[in-house]
C-alpha cells in the first residue's frame, strides 16, 4: 500500500466525522472519483486532441487536456 500523507488522512477523518461515516468510506469515494477521471481520460486516442473528454466535477473543477501541453508532449514523443 502506498504511503498516505497525514494532511490527507486528517481531511478524510474530518469529512468522516462530519457525515458520520468511517474514514474508509470517504477514502473509497475519493478513490473512485479519481479512477473515473483516469478511465475517461485514458479513452482518448494518442495524437488526437479532440478525442479527450472534458470532465466537470462539482466542487473540484474541470479536468481537460491543455492544448499547449498536448502539442509539447506530441512534439517530444516523435
């Protein structure tokens, strides 16, 4: 298992206490959110910017592939 930072553990405890659930439940929810983002972004086709989705997560913001970084990564990959 990877090492989890104390600040993150404290936040999970805080959220768990607020909603009266276990920290494990909070951890599982957060983990599933990031798995979803990773799975959706990985559906994009390498070299085709328009195949990557823009994902909006309430309270966390919008996740998308930045055009400039995409061009830079493709340039270095060739």
